[in-house]
C-alpha cells in the first residue's frame, strides 16, 4: 500500500482494495519503524485513526471527497487547531494554535488524513534540517547525510514511503532543495497561489507553500486542493485554481526551454552532464532547447540573505515571552523577560538572522543594504521577464551537488547559504519552480529544476510529468524504504 502513489491510493481506496484505516495503520507502522530518521516532531496517531475510521464510514454511506482517507503529513510550520505547532523552535515548543492554517483546512476538507507534523529547520531557516530544536533529520538514502532543508522532514518521509505526499514551504528553496536531496518531486508555486494564512511567517514577501510527492502527477493532485484565493491572506491571488491534472497528458512538443548560462557555468562536469542529459530527453520529446542569460541571477544569494533576514527580524519580534510561546523562568522585570525569553527560546541561526536583518534595516544602513537588495531583486525579476519573452520554461540545476554529510557545513553559514544559489532567484521574483529527480551521483539523488512564468504551475507539472513518462529517476527508492516491519 505504501509504495502506491497518491493517485493510486485514491483509486485503491475507491475500489475497496484496502480501507483508510488499513492504510493509515500501515503508515504508522512504517513511521515507528523508521523513527530514527526523525521525520516528525509530533505524531497525531489517535486523531488520524479516528479520521480514517470516519472516512471509511462516510465512504460506505456514499459520501466521497477527492482525497478521502488518504494519509498525508504537514510541515510543522502550518498551524493546526489543538495540535502543537513548533516551527522547529524551542520558543514555540508549547504553542497550540486555536485554528487551522488554510492549507491544512483545505486539505482536510478534501478528505485527507493528517498523520502528524514534520520536522524542519527552526523557523524554516536552513538548508540541512540541522537547525531544528527537535534534532536533525537523516537522509533515507544514506543516514550520514542531510535530507536538505528546511522541509527536510516532509521530504525524507515521502522518500521513505511513510506517506505518499506532504506539505512544505519554500522561502528560498526549502521545498525544492530537500526534494532534490531525497529524490522526490517538489513544487514551489507562484507567490500568492497558495494562502499563507496560518503558516508561521519567516519572510512574508517570499514564503510560499507547496506539495512534495514522489511524482509530478501527485504534486499536481495535491496542489489542486492546497491552492486558491483566501480572503484571510491579502497577498493570495484572486484567481481561480487551474486544472493541473488534465494538461499533464499533453505532449511537450513545440515548447521552448531555456538553459540559464550563468547557472550552467558554475556547475562541475558531473552535474553539467546530468543537466545536459535532461535537456536531451526533453529535446527528444519535441521541446526546443536554447541558451539564455539571466545576468543578475548570481546576485540572488546576497540579495536574498539581506531581504529574508530583514523580514524575519520584523516577523519574529512577536515572540517576546508575553503573548505566546516560551517564557523564561522568574523574570525580574519586563526587559529581562524579553531578553531571556528570546535568547533562551531562539537557536543560534535564528538569532544570527535577526541580528543581520535588524542591522540591514537600521537607520543609516537601510539604503546601503535593504534598499540595494530590493533594487537587485527588481533586476532579477526583469531578467526573468525578458527570458519568458523568449522561452516557456527554464531548466536549471536545483542544487550545486548531492546532499552533503551531516555536520559538514553546520559551522560555516556562508557555505550553507551557497546551497541556495539556484533556488533563491525564483523566490525573489515570485515565480513558480519545481524540482524533479534527474540522476544520481555516489548513490545519492540529484534534482533538476524547472522555473516557469507566473501562474504557469500547470506547464511545469506537465513538463515534469512527461519527463517522468520516459525516465525512471523518480521511481528510484532509497534502500531503506523497502524494509518491511
Ligand atoms: N535555505 C534558505 C534559508 O535558509 C531557504 C529556506 C527556506 O526556503 N525556507 O533561508
């Protein structure tokens, strides 16, 4: 059952091959078996079993919702009524939201069963899942390696087959990079496509939620139920949700695909040959490939690492020990309460970013840092606009290489930030981008990235789906996934 895709599980449940209770039980069995991977911060086993039973009862009565009884996992950044939401931080260790995030309620209304909340880098700041207060997540392909971050728990869970799909968020690569490191498919939609309501804010102008699954088809399926306008999020797009499933079947003949030269130039030969192989495959299917330039794309890292910390310094000011979350013991006065609650509640990486962001926004430095970074952001957006006058989709690497060893970059923030070199540009521009498995090096998966024009999620999913019809990288499973209880 667990090797079945999300779409297959929906079909199987409909045909009565197994029940939602049987499927959910199997998920928890495997989940407990692979506890050492540390994919989850909180499990909601009782609630899930109850929801599965209810799904079966409803089905027997003929009430069937589209995702009826399918178990999925939510990144622990989405608020869930009555179930704690930590964002991977000590400061929210005891936080129980009084409401569900829109993504959570949308998927619940579609019938999905929540297994629990997945592990993540603290406040989604990181590329390795090592900054979580709840400990690191291990990569199921090789447990000495990182799964990527910040949605590392979701990616590792899906790759291991603990569930067929999960939610994630992506501010600078946090869906695509762990998807690439774990050998699965992940999509960051256009900024505004999915509501951010109830999603704990890191950098509000960049944050976007999206699906992680083993195929483009399953991502399309999940996105259809996650996305949509939301009156409670003023930045959500007032646009109806496209049909992501039907266009998947259309061949990609005639599509123009661009290869960004600045990105390709920085790749080592093995990575470059994997990317060329993907380009060749798409060409064989009738797409035309052309080189093009995004002259300012290489400035994405410095711009991102000013803008994201600036926004985080503002967003995280709400954790003050007064309103919610961790409060230090025995404060002597208000100042002491603020200072100690925040210094004891936040981890090192989060504190670094709050300091960088506060500095970049401070009087006298604002023009030199924040304003400059916003100007660079505009140039990057313009580059993409020019590119999308010439091509339909851009093909790029997702990461500079495979997953790295646990601890390898933990003490070196700049090396860690360089991991995001190919992913941050599309967040700065607000464009949709997807990572799909495209090869392996040293028995670890490699991802290829597709970047699309605004609200062209359907095109990205179609290209990835067509690629997955003639290649098998997305079917490769980590050896650990096939171990049975
Ligand atoms: N690795 C990037 C960062 O640390 C991106 C994280 C994300 O997308 N949430 O900010």
